[in-house]
């Protein structure tokens, strides 16, 4: 069953190769094709291309399919090429000519593209909601541990006093920056291509503004040629958003792997969150964060993979775009799984107090010793040399009493300011749905 079938048999081997994994991957798109088909039928009725009775029949059938999807009983059998042919077959079998009319003024090009746009738009909103939930957990942890000092590191060497409050709030703020990429992806996905047909529009008096409103798109992709050029552009934009946030989560996971080790011992995971060794009974391995790190590192290759698959293509639709579903949809699901496991594990993280009381971290206070000399009138460069010599000859005594005042420092985290960024995002971005 193919919606492009003209009665000419296709070689089975060719058919198997060209269909690929569409039946499996189109399950991601099924609910959105139903949504778009409802809008299409209403618009065709308004344009006089469907009778009111035919539209009511199609709306009934599409509602039934939506219920099947909700119940998990909807399937795409092997005799169907994709979800789009299955849905049209269902409507035709049930309502005859009304089902055959649903494809009027629509090409499979804009039909598929519309479902993908809706799917990716919805995905960016779901990912953003989970990300903002994670931001709030990080800010709560920052507030709870703002008094717990830790050594800050550069070049893998203890450098200056930091705090867990500063560490947690840093990742919260960077996830908000990563959401800027998701907002860009949402903007590109929030364009309605329905009605662009095969890329050149239609001679029927269709109402594209109507379908834009009915499907909840914020914008209409006006040019029919330009609408078709969304295929590949939207997927790549989403891949950049995924890669950007994956980089942040990979960095955080790497930090936690280091901090959980015996050498640093800054944090501790509950035993139930760790795995063991087959021969070393003392091991409590932070596999959850190691796997987060690895999966996020793989996700960072997505933009390059998608660009290679679609590079140097001219305007218009090309079957090359089909494999974008295979390259992107499952990694998108994996990314949501990563967010879920971080949301689950991070609140259980235990912080070790009084870390800077250990003698091995005395050197992190050298800058405070310099600052103390500066406050007594010693020029910076002279103070720097004096403290450096004291460290070398063993006469250095750390000045551990210090207090920072500027915004974004150990004793002034600026959590309220970061929360204000969250609020501005909620108020001004179409990405965030309350």
C-alpha cells in the first residue's frame, strides 16, 4: 500500500532498501500526521473540496487513530510503506471516497515535512521542560551547599577556593545558555509547511493560514520552495541544540566521576547507584555518570553526521532526507533518557564537608595571602613574589579567612540573578510551555 502507487510493480529488493526503517521510525511521527490530517480535512471542507459529512467522517476516523496511538494499539503492518499510507488506507477502508480525498492539495513531501516539523517542535518543548527542571535542582543544590567549600581546579591542579554552590550554579546557568540553541531549533521547527505540496504549491484555493492556526504553529513557511528547504535544516538545527547541551552534561558527568574517586572524594553516590567489580569487593563505580559522559560525547557528533548526509544538495526534496530520521530520532530519545537519569541521580548526590581543612589544599589560599599583603600596602607583583618564595621555602602559612563580595563569587553566588534568567525565558520564549 503506497500513496504514490500507479499500478506499476516495484522490485521487492529495491522496495525493501528504499523503505528502510520507515515503518519503525514513523511511529515517532504518527500522532503528528494524525494532527496534521485533521487540520487538512477541516481546511479542505472550508475550501469546498470536502462535504461537511465527509469531513466529519474523516475527523471521526482520525480521532479513532489518535485513540489507538494513545492506547498503544496502533501498528504499521509490513504491507504499508509508511505511517502516511497506513493512515490513508484506514480512512479509505472506513469511509470510501472521503478517505481518498484527504490527500487533495497535499503531496507526501509536505505531509511528511509537516509531521516532522510538529514532532521536532514538540520535542524541543519537552526537552526544555526537563532541562528547566534540572536547572531548578541545580539551583536548589547550590543554595543548600553554598557554605561547603571545595578546591577549584585548573590544569588538573588545585588552584583557588571554590564552593559546591558555585559549581552547581555554574551548570544551571550554562544549561540556560544551551536552551538558547533549543530556542533556535524551536523557531525553525515552528514553521508550517503544509500546503507547499511537492514544493510548488497548489492550484486549489487552500487556506494555509487556517492550517497554521489549527496545528498550533507560530509561523507559516510562506514560500513553497522555501518550505521544502526546511527538510534537513530543522533536523540539523535540532542536532546542534542536542550537541550543545550534551557537551555541558558530559562535562558535568566527568567532574562527578573525578569527584567521586577516592583521591578527591568530594562527593559520594548512594551505593545503590553504583556498580561493583567482579574481583575487587571494595569498588563502587560511578558507571551512571561514565555512561552519561560517553552517550553525550557521541551526541556531539550528530551535527557533523547530519551535515555529511545532506551536504551539497540543491533545493527541493531528495530521498537522501529519509535517513535523517534514522540518524536523529533515536539519539533524540536517548537524550531525553539522559536528562531523566540526571534528574533522578543528582538529588541523591552527597557532598563531603570541610574539604579545605585538609593540609594538601593549603596552597589554594596563596591568592588570599597575596590579597592580604596588598591590603596592607604591598604592590601586587611584590606580594606575588613574596608568597611564591614562601611556598618554595616552606614558610608559607595559608590565610584561610576570606570573604568575596562580587556577584558570581564564592560568597555571592547570584542565585536570584540566575532565577531571573529562568523567569525571563519562561515569559519571553515560545519554547517554554507552562
